[in-house]
């Protein structure tokens, strides 16, 4: 068992860390406060080739695995960019996986190089107001009309909808009452977003405000058959193919936020003097930070294991889910401990830990809740009866 990074992986880590150093905490605080997309950061990541890290080389990517993509996103988050930085790029990094795996040659040739280069921004449209985690209950419907579909329905939590030209959109193409299994009749489309038939409204939210998340209403949006991913009715299966990779990369980002928070907390605990001594001398401050470090290191081991399994085409459903659960808990614990260590100043924007805290909390909810992960572990690992 070898826990040492390869020379290439270390080079990736150092290179991304250097790029991110050009975008300090003040950059992210301002963009979060103003609700402004970090376009200059996105462009720099694209120019350096990091957007296409996990895409095939024939489509302009670097052809690397999830382990390398996880390093990129962990370093982005750990720089202080947190989820504002990671979310601006991670949909482009792994969101195109269903097209890589199941799209036609023409679809891949047309869009993957554009995404890898950063010229094409993409969003992901799955969740609906009345469906939530029950993806098979979606109602957004695509009616076939000759050589195209007409899409009608409403999605929520579509991140980057304001900036993206295209959306990977899950729709129903067969009514629910006409399918034998609820996972049937769902289709994946690569649809245009900035069209008159699409109405986009940002959702006011707690954190990660530099990257807006939106409600999107589709009012008979035409989508060409050539922009369908794979076969009609197989969209749910295609969607599942990318879930393990998504869990692993989200976990890496959660660890990154925790590292950023811990770094600031340790610096503050060494500098802040109360009653004639640095507050880091007090076990009430030191112990939570030591525990945060321990939790982050433990979660990182599961992220690495899950990434290695996926890159070697081995089953990794349990490990990917466990990695996300552990990292989300560890990242938020570190952010919360950092805020507490700062005392009242932890609540002030100028110290940045309140931003880390707001963004780390998201990881316990999205893209899947901690409770749904425990459902998976209960059923698929412990073989307990399904609870829902």
C-alpha cells in the first residue's frame, strides 16, 4: 500500500496552488459580497488547462483520472476560494462525464473541446421543486416534434445557469404512468440555456454567492435530437455513471475548505494574545483545532481510496459515499472550530472564516444529503432493509 503521491500529482498540486495564490481571500470576499461570478479566476484555470484535467486527450483534455481532478479541486478550495472557486470550475471538470461515456461521436466532437478550453460554460439541471432527492419523480417533460424535442417544466438549484450557454438537462420523455419501472422514460439532453423560452431567476441563499444558483423555467424550449445524450429513456442510468466521481470531488473540496479554515485558525491562535498569553496555549482552543486536523486527515484517506478505486475501474460506491460523508463532516467541523477560535472576530467578514463556515455547511446538503448517504450505507453495505 503506497500513500505517496506520484511526481505528476505533486506537480499538479504545486501548480494549482501557485495559480490560486494570485486570487487571495479579498478577491473571493468581494465576489461573494457582490454576487459576481469569478470570471478572471475561471479564465486562468481554463488557460492553464485545468478545466479539461479529466477529459480525454482527443477532445482537448489532459486524460487524467479522478485522483488528479480531486487534487485540483482540493487545492482550489484550500486556497481560500472555498466553494465559490471550486464550483465555478467543477461542473465543467466532471459534469460532462455522461457525454464522454454515452454521447454520440458528433456530440463529443462538437462540445467537449469547447468545455475543456473554457469557451463553453455548462450547468446541470436535475432537481425540481416537488422532486428533491427523488430524481425519478421529476415532471419536466420533453415532447418529441419531428427532429427536435419541446421541453416544458421547472428546475431548481441549477448552478451557473446565468453564465452557462448549455445545460445537461434530465427530462421525462415517457409519462410516469406508462413506464414499468420509475427509472425508465427519463432522457438526458444537452440543451441551450440563453434562449427566449428559458426564464432564469437566481435563488437568494446563505453562501457561495459568487456562483449563483437558479430556478429555471422551460417554456417549450426546442432541443435538437442530435443534442440528446445516448438513447431516449436511458437518462437515469447515464446520470448514475457520474455520481461516484461527483461524490469524490465534492469530498475533496470539503477537505480543502477545512484546510483553509484550519490554517487561518492556527495563525490566529498563535497571534492573538489574551491575559498575557497566545490563546493557542489554551486547550479549549487547541483541542478542537487538533481534532479538526485529525478528522480532515482521516477523511482524506477515504477520498484517496475512493479515487484510486474509481480510476482502476473497481467498485467504489460505498467508498465514494463514505468519502463525501466523512469529508463534509470534517470540513464543517474545521470551519466551525475556526470560527469559534476567532471569538467575536470570527463573525466578521474581514477574517474570512465566516465565509468558509457558510460554504462548508453546504457540503452536508449537496449534492446529496448526509442522511441519504447513510441510507445508501445501511442498504448496500450493511444489507439492512431499504427505508424509503
